[in-house]
């Protein structure tokens, strides 16, 4: 069993393959965190709760209850009664007073895992996951909190969430509901997070913890380009292969806070949940609030093991798509090829040339609807522009199918243009503050997805297009962040619920889409990678990684993304040069090698690129088909980081049985008078022999792991090589 309760010691023990998590109870019923780390095989106890030393528990020393509350390692801390550290739950009563005290009531252990109503969340069969639910309650408020811990033993994952219910007679206000907390002694931790901006998403940031609070978060209405709902605390000297890692990842696509805090006793409190800015939830008698899920993992073998745990977990227990374990079609998207300047003939021209090169799908991007010839109009008017698409969408799709390609289409359904028929008919459907001019961004407003009728309209508008033709792929975009937090539909008491209600509306739309069209390949996107989070991964097996399609810039973006996400989830394309974002010129081969560490596709005008490059595409497509099973399902290893060394980048993907290993090496900047570069590889069986594909060279696994591999000198900047090793 993964979960057991030591009744005589009042300790809950949660075991994964390589870790143990311990929770203890005081005599009063306070729930405390004892231990999270390497798997324990001997008898456990609660000594780390320090209840046998001052200030003692309230039943022993009531005069110092506040001192106890402010030092005890709480499993789920609350605000208002003496714990001055970051709380996870703040509750106001009808008098406007804030205070809550949660004490243990009961527990339940069961096989499997329940769905979280209205929210994306992990899943697993009864044989794959076991769940502990601990019920806490405040008898004065009539408030009940159920802490859920789902143990995925094989993947070394504990999925946590909280459900808060009003069992009393008075109405309550929740001003903060975080999903997870971890209290532990400081081990001179460093905090790793992922930060950036548009076109520079998810760069790895690492810094020592200091006294006080260090946090990342978003109040932009989405998980955002700027910060990512992930933090990891690591011991000093932690690398990809060694050191201890405590990581949290939030299954949510809206505002979030991830924070670590060191207090006066050198203890660390790590919390994650919905950001408290602009958040209040009214909880009437009999109602419940479900907080989103946090995915937790511990690694005693460095960041690489953490990454592989997350990758396996998301592939097996988060992504639901029929494409999850399938090869995705190699697509070509017309955006950087044409932008808005296209018609059906241009698309068919691209399709014919793409077919000749082995490409399998044409995706029609922005500009096909309303009177959309620029980005200042028509969002919300999801009607085909037959001046561009003559004869209608079905005719075009049929023609593309006859050429031999599948067809995909772009939407931005959450937005509305001021210049649109929809806005003229329903101006109140846009988010807006009374008497204030609505703030523009990208020439567009945001639809109020807290309103059921708006959700219904968007859902049906998208579905009607998809029903009209043989459309196999949807790119779902969202190109601005939320402002003007006002809703004509919500009353004064519920306006601080708007951010969360918006996200729930997004989830409802996505759920309806994948339910009606289960065979659809859905790729989420938000100005590139602004909503690249586990919540969206629940609905789509891949997410557009970044609008920066430059291969060199993608090295750092994809490295940070691959720290927590499987490679198959990253939308990655081969783009034109000079690159439309950076102006950089990168060899066509290098662009293909970088895109191979993702879902793989093209975003260029294939009718205009040099003939030499066009001739290379069929070989690149063949390369994708040869290696995709390995890239999609294999174990990922980071070998070198261009972000750190500023010269070269390298990573490997190994099959689960270590029978084959694909190594990608990118020389970013050439150096004069250099010998071959030695790199120590990973992912090999040290007792096996491997042949390097395309050569007669044979290497032992232990030599590659511990001695290293020599990369022959290469001339030029931005050049790359693939090395495919096969066990003999």
C-alpha cells in the first residue's frame, strides 16, 4: 500500500517508489508536516514536529499558543489566529472578521482518484493511484476543509488539492485558498523558477533563499509569459545528476502565487495556489470551493530525475488526447509565410508543394474570417470570408484533402474586436469597468467568459465551423492578458470572483470542444507560450511553445520548458530565415534539429525558400518519423546548457530500456584553435555496447557515461549534429 495510518503514533505515511511523505497529529488535532524526502524503510516517528520542546503544544502551554502557531510546521496553515507566516486559507465571517482554526476530524483512503469539478486534474486507475483525504474543520465557522493527497507511486508524484465547504448557517468569504504547503527546515536551499517575457518564455532562474519571502506569480489573468506556476527548492550544488529537489507545479491557467519563505527559526514554508490579488470567493451555506491541483515531487538524484518524473506523469496521467502516445502529423502553418495576405489559391499552392516534400497537414492561420485583413477587426465573427476563401471552407478543405494533406485551422475565440458585428450586437459581452473606456491590447477586448451565454456562443461558433468540414487540427490562440476587471453580469458581491470564473469558462469551452471532437488534435497557444501550463495540457497534447521561432533562442526556451514538460508537448516549427523575430540566419539543418525536440512542423513559405532547402525537407520529415517514437516516449537528459556556458547546447533522449539514445549537439558560437569537445553523455546502460548509427564505431556505455564522447570540431556559428546510438 502507498498510504497507511500509524494509529498509535497518529502519523500518516505516503510512499512512492523513491520517496516518503509523513504527516502527524498533535493531541489537539493540529495537522503537522513531519518529513518529505528519500523513502524510509524503518519505523517512523513524529520527533521532527518538535512538540516535546518549547513552546510546546497549546494543551501543555496554553499561554504561548501564538508562539506555537507561529513555529509549528503546519500541513495547511490558516490566517488570523497566530501564525504570522504566509497562510493558505483566509476566511471572513459575516461581521467582516478574519480568523480560522482547522482541527482534525477524520480521514479516508481509497484506490483511484476523484475528478475535480470544473477543473483539469490528474487521473489514474485504481491500480495506478491511491488517495488520502483528511478532513479538517472549524466548528465555530462551520467550515470544512478536505485535504487530498493522491499518490502516484510509480512516477514519484503526490498530487494535492483542497476542497473547502461551508457546513454552517452564515455566509463566509474566502480571501485566499492555496492548494499546497510544505513546511520544513532550511537546508541552505536555492529556488529555481522559470521566468521571461513574450518571445523569451521559461528561462531558468536560480537564486539562494534569503530571510523573508521570495515568490513568482501572475496577476495577468493567465499563467503568463513572465512567470511560470512552478518552483523547486534545491540543496546547494544540485545538478542534473545529484542533489535534493522539492518541486511544485500548479495545474491552473490563471493567476497564481508560488512562494518560499524563511522565518526567524530558519524554517522554510513553500506554498502554491491561486493568487490572492483580486480574489474573493463568496461561500454561502451548503456551498463548496474546489482549489486547483498542485503536482509535487521529490528527487534525491538531481534535477534530471525530477524532470523525468514530471514527464512520465504528464504523459500517463494528465494528457487525455488520442494523440498522447501517437505520432502527430507534420504540419505547415501559413502564418509566417503569408500573415494576412492570402487566399485559397495561395494556400493550395503551399499545400501542393508541401505534399511533394512529405508534409502531412496544412494549417490555415489568422485572417480567414469576417473582414480580417489586419488584426484590428472581426474577432468574434467566426464566419468564413469568401472573398479570400472562394466557395467556402468546405470546398477549400476538400481540395487540400484531395492533394493528400489533412487540414487545420486557427481560432482566437476568447477575444472580441471593437470593429466586429459581435461587439456591435453585444458590447456588454466584453470585460469592462463601468464608465471607463476599455483598455485596448492587440486592437482587441476580452470576452466575459464568466457569463454562461458568452460561453455558449463561443462554443457553438467554433463547433459550427468544425462541423462544416473535415478539420483535423485546431490552434486555439489567446493574444492578450486580462484588464478592466468588470462584468455586467456579476453583481458587486461577486466581482472579485471574475478572474477565477474566467478561467473556469476557458476550461468549460475546452472540455466541450474535446468532448464533441475527440479525434481532434488541439494545440493551445497564448501569444506563444503565455498559457503553457499543466491545466491546458489536460485538454491538448501540445502547446505552442513560443512565438520566437528562432532556433538559437529556442534553445533556452525549450530547455526551461523541458525541465518540467515532456518534449512531445512543445509546439516547435522550422521557420524562415532571416528569422522574423530576431533577424538571425541559422542553417536549415540546425533549425530542424531544434524543432525535432518538440512536435515538429514548418512555418514558412515553402514556395519561396531556396531550392536546396526545399530538397532537404523530405529528409527532415523522414528524420522526424525515424526518431519521433523515441523523442515522444523516451527519457530526457540535459547534458549541457547554452544558457549557462554561452557556447553550446546538448541534450539526449533515451528509450526506456536504454536500447537507443539520440543525442543533439548545437554549437552556438564557433571558437578558433579548438580541439574536439569532450562531453559526458547520459541515458546509457553502463554494461552495454553501443554502435553509433552511420558509422562502424562502437562504444561502451560506461565509457560514454564516465569517460565521455568527443564531438568533432565544427566550423561556423549555429551548427548542429545528431548522434544516434543503438545497443548491440
